[in-house]
C-alpha cells in the first residue's frame, strides 16, 4: 500500500491538510498536518504536494529510537519516547515532518490514508504497488 | 437507438432519472440533435448550457450516437 | 471557543497606530451571523451618516464569518465592508482563496480599521504579533507584484491581500486582490483601503479552530464528498469553471455586448471557455477546502507584451471585459483581466466603465484629443491599455472615469447617462436584464448597486416567461434572502447551486460548527433583517425616497435589443414600474420603496424605524398590513 502523488493534479485546496489534523488531533489546523503543499505563484503557477514516502530515514537518525515501523510499513512516532529534538525533521528528504508549539513530539504521517479519501482531483491516491516478478517469485516459493 | 442522459441540480428533477440517481435511459432516433431530444422529452433546451460527453464539451447541436452517455450542464447560477 | 470562532477581534486605529484586542462579541455573531451581517450592523452603528467614505470616520472591516476555515464545502470566503465610495451606502464584497481561514488560524475573526494612516502601511499578523509596518517600499506597485514581493520578504506561508495603484489613487471601483487572482471587487473596498493608506494585510497563523461537534461535521462532509464525487456536473465544473457559459449567455440573449447595446456577440467563439482552456490554462486552482476547483490559473500571451500570469478570466470578466468591449481574442481578454488585477480595479466595473467610454468615443462625446492622441475603439487592446492608464492615474478625462460611469456621465452630459450601465453608481455585472425582467429587478434593488450575486434569475425568467413580470418580485425577494446568506456565513455559493447541496444541509453544517440549532427559516429571517438594515442605512445616507434610487439606466427599459436571438425584445417602462410596486409590496415597504415601521419592528429593527422617522423617510403604513412571509420560496414551474 502506498500513496501515489499525481502532482500536476493538485489544485491547492488543502483539504488533505485539514483532514490530517482532524483525524489525528480533532482540530481544524493545517499546520498540524503531516504533509505539505508547495505553491509556486505567480510563475510558473503550480501546486506540488509532498507526502511521506515511509522511507525510514527518520527512524535511522532518531537518537531515542522513538520511530518504529508498523505491520503495513508505516513509520510511527512513539509520542512517549519522542523528545521533539528535531533530528528527523532535518533528515526528512520530503520535509514533511514538523513540530507544533502545542505538542511535545513531532508530527509525522502514520499512513492512515485519510488524505486520499478527500482528494477530489486524484492528486493523492491510495495505490497498491504491483509486486515485481522477483517478489512474486519469492512469495510463491 | 438508446442514449443515457445525466443531470444534476434542478435539471435532474425535470429529467426524471430511471437508471440511477442521475441517469435516464432514452430511446430516440439516429441523427437527432441533443436540442431536439430535449424538446422531445419536455425539457426547455434554454435551461441547458452545454452537454459534456467523453471528457469534452459539446453544443446542443451535437448529434449523439447509440449507447452514448451524455451529461446535461445547467448554466452557472451567477458567481 | 467551540463554535467555529477564533475568539479575537482587532481594532486598528490607523491614525494613531494603536492596535487593541477584544474578545469577539459572540452575541453579535449569533444575531447577525458574521460576514455581511455583522458588517452591516457595525457600519450602521459606527459610521456617522455624514461621514465621507474617504474620510477617517469611515471604517474598514475584514470579517471571516462563522464557517470560513471550518472544513466545510468551500469555507474559504473573507468579507470586506465599509461605506462604499461608489454607492455612498453600505458596501460589502467578498473573495475566496485562503486569507480568511488563515486569519482564523492566527486567532482573529474580525479586523476593524479606523482613521487614516499618516504614511503607507501594511498590517502584519503572525499569531499574536500584530504590527503596522512601513509600506513605502510597496506603495505604487501593482497588486499582484506587491503580493509576490511581500511573499519574498515575509515568507511563502503568509496569506496576503493587497491593493494596486487604483486603490492608492482613489479610483472608486478599486478591488482587493489575494492569492494572485482572487478579488473582492465590488463596491470599491480597495478604494477605502487605499484612502486609509493601508497597502496590504499579511497574515500567518498556526492555531486550531474548534467547532461544536467535529465528529458530526466530519461525517457530514465525508458524505457530501462521496456524493458530489459522483455528481455528473462535477467533472465539467472542475475542467472548465464558469468560463464556458459565455456561449449559452449569447445564445439566450443575456450576454452584454458593446456596452450593453445588444445581447448578441458575433465573435463569441473567440472569447469562449474552450479558447481559454486551449490557449491559456496553466493549472486548475481551488480556494481553501474546495474540491470543485473552478479557478483557472492562466497566462496571456500577446505579441509585443510580456507574458503575464493571472487567474481567469471567469464568466463575469469574459463578459464585461470581452464581449462588452468587443474583444476578439481570448488572450486580449486575459491581458485586460491581468491589467485590471494588477492595477487593482474591479474587472466588472472596470469593464463597464471602459465600455461606456468606448461608446462615448464612438458617439463623439470624447475625442482623440481628450485621450492624449489615442482612440478608444471596440476591440482595441492598445486603446484599452492607454485608457486604463489614464484612469488609474486620473490624467485628464481619466479622472472623470475613475469615478465610475455614473459620475463620468454627469461630467460628459449630452444624454450619456442613458447608456451609463449602472444602478446606484455601481456598474452592472455580465448579464443584460432587458429580456430577463427578474434579473433587471435584481440589479435595480440590490443593496450595493447593480450586482448579480444578491439575486440571479436568468433561468427563472426563462422558466416563468421572459415577456411577463408577474410574480417575479417575490422570487427576487426570496433569492435576495438566501443568496446573501452565503456572504454572511463566508462560504461559497456555487456548491448550493451546482452540486445539489441543499440549504438545509448547509444549515446543518452551521449547527455542527456553532451548536446554534437553527433552521433555514430562521437563517432567512436574519438575512431579511440584514437586507432591511442596509436599505435603511442607504436611505439615511442619501436622504431621498427609496424609489428614486432603484431605477435602471434608460437603455435597460427604453431601448429594445437590436440584434440576435433577442431582437426586438425588452421590458417596457410600465413593466418595470409594476415590478417595483410588486417588489415593495412583497417586502412590506411603502410604494416609495421606504421600509415601514411594521416590517422593521417585526424584524426587531425598531431603532432603524426610529432613525428613519426622524429624517422623514419612514414608509407610510400599508393599509392591508405587511405580508407575514416576505419572499416566497421559489418552486420552479417549468424548470
């Protein structure tokens, strides 16, 4: 399971940011979202959504081992262990981990897929990657 | 031949969909324009701004072919 | 606060530079529903009746309303209000984009500006940090350029509203621009901002908005998303926005062409939506929380000029700056749209004024000499560009036109007021009402002058009969109650109209957000209160009987449509008078169009009745009494 980004489809409505905060904090606040939209205006005039690819770089650099991988492949922040040091923010290649003054831990995507459900332009879609021939082979063995 | 007309908003009430919430199956003759078909089923063509089919906008003089699905677009109610 | 409000109201005294914070008056919002409603009450209460719209006593209000930013279909609007320099009455105008929600995320529901700053400033808001900062560097540059520069200077994550040179120089129809192409255009709100030397508002915030019942709201919105995704009109909307309706307008004789001379434009194919999508589109662009993205971000490529980026032209601009000016190339229309945006002019009024000037030139009322050697011919981009430059800098006769077509006609004389297409000083939108009598009545009676957003009845006219006027007044009254509610709640109206979201559903969302537990009928009653208050305010400021202000320009009822599918059609003077009579009756106003005590008391506006009585403009009691329900819920007959 993955989130696929069709970046040219993004219209900058920020529904994904809203639902992300609603889902995790029961508040409406795009600044508490674990994804971001870059708007390049007036020239060239493009939106570009950035999402967590679950690459795991954050877990690699976390000095507290506060980021662990769950059964569906998402890297999850352990709120108890996280000291909000910010090392993962620096390491994140997509720049989608953030801090908020209300919270003592970092905000990071937990792969809940809610953003894909509200996106109406298919800029963010839930996507099941087809296994490669090698993987299929490995599974069949 | 058969075409499928779709409409939402207030046009939907007029269209009286039968297939699903938005769609009505209509039997008509080949070669008729949308405008003529609308008149046949009692919808004032002036209340349709354009039709939309296969991702393209067409005028009311568009002649549909058998089995085609066509959305009726009402005029914008003023921004 | 768990009611969708952010909690704080700012009062900014521009004369002294003092900024005060107040808790947002919840009772005021409960009674007047925010947005346009709260603005109407504050303007009525706080601005002296003899105050000059340009003076320090006029106040300028930014109101975010209740629903803006609250995860609701297109809850994105920001409402601006002040005494309109264009109409000299209550003025309000709104825009989409992201400014209003961001203001709430910074913690503010409303900004109230008073006084006049001694030097150009902009308001900087970063959560609790609120400062008036020097704007010398930005004064004089275009709205879009200023937004770009401010983003560079402050940060990309600021939401910014700016005015352009038109607003700075006191052009009466100046707009406020935001998000590189969203405008609060009407009633000259940008003019008031300019008169106060307020160049821009820049805001950033990271607070949360709390609502009464988030779970219920979330569930409702999820249901609406799933439903509207399947709506057959969603896809064409997302793809084409409003630009595609030009052709329909033309086919049905409501598209203004050549300063409303006719309603048939032979070159409609050159300015239609398919041209825009094919030649100009860069990306689709949505307002905050909107999943039908009707905004079209485009570029205009005109030989010999720089390539410019803009949002639009949407329907209104394509009509008022396209067919109405006789433009024959979508790139030229887009370029004019960009010029108006960057100069900071309302493209509807700007188009109307330019078209009026073009007809004056055609008739020889203004000459090449007046225009510094230039002509002003239909369809000429060069001429329009030069004319707008004269207007924005108020050079020569440019000063006349900077006051709008009504004031320009007073200067020009020679009967030109007959084709100055305005009501109460505000130019008409992109529909001709001659063969759509309900639309004409809508223009005549709208509280901010000839604007389409209060009531739009073209399809109603078609369904009910375009030759007849009977019963149209009650429908207009109903629409004038329901449509401004969206401006009151600060959400977009297009969802309601285009995607089958019922008013009941929207009120349900409102209740989830606020916990008020109101009904649609209660909301409509609030809207009627607001409407009557703005009417009283207008009469108190302009001191004449109401009927005087409600007549359209002579062209709308003396001339028949000369060409196209509407050839020979047009309302008569008798029909117009009859509609007005029926309208006043439906509103519970007397035959002069002045609100009666009975209706004002029924709407708990006793204070307004007292004030009208003092100056002698309270309506005479109606023998049969006022109707218990004003405005019939419109049930379409043939539609």
